[in-house]
C-alpha cells in the first residue's frame, strides 16, 4: 500500500512538472513569435536594414544612421485583449545619428494569423507589468533629451486597457 501511495505521488508530481514545462515552452514560443514580428516590422520600417544579434540575443537593426534594438528579455507575454489568448508587448529602443533616443512598445495581438502588430506606444518609458489585461507603464513628464529624463520625480504611472479592439489609456 505504501508503494502505491508513493507511486501515485510521484506520478502526480511528474504530471505537474510536465505541465509547467509545457506552459513555459508555449510562452517561449509566443515570445519568439513576438520578437520575429517586431523584427519584421522594423525591417519594413527601415527598408530592410542590416540585422545583427549579439550573444545575449539582443537584435540590432541598422539602416543608415538609424538603429533599433530589440531585447527579447524585456518582452511581456500576457493576455492583453479579451479573446483569451496570450499577446505580447515588445520594447524597442531607437537611436538616430544625432544620438536621440526613441522608446517604443509594440503591442502584438495573438490571432489565427500569428502575432499581429496592433498598436505602437511611443510615450512609454517602460512597461512595469500586465495584470488582469491592464498594462501598467511608466511615462516621462519630460522629453527624452531633458537632463531630468528618467528621474523619479519626472515619471508617472499610467495604465492602458483594450476596450473592444482599441487600446485606450485609462484615466
């Protein structure tokens, strides 16, 4: 009887572990799809710029004096809209020849066609979290070329949510 109990416990633990692994694997696949979609969008934007990937997986797309960086470690894979599928937010940092930095967050919706670019948030410094389909983000009160950009007093927290098929800033 003791052996049967032990066998049952091991079977349940193994099943739970495999489920966890499958969930993580699905999340990694979605993250890879999101990064690929973001990369394709930026290649279209730059007219097929030069693509390099460093050893950490950060993708750089360069066209002339403009460069864009995609860091896959910063990608969020969460349910954002109301269709029950996990979507993605891909942060992108852009640089122009004058050293001006642009931050964008690509909101990608999971559909039967894969990840599809829905919205580009240009005013977001960084996404903090996604919870109950609400995106919580840090916004700067000053421009990116200000010496105060990024200081604690110069940021505010904003939240965004899909209403129907449109992403709206919540007030």
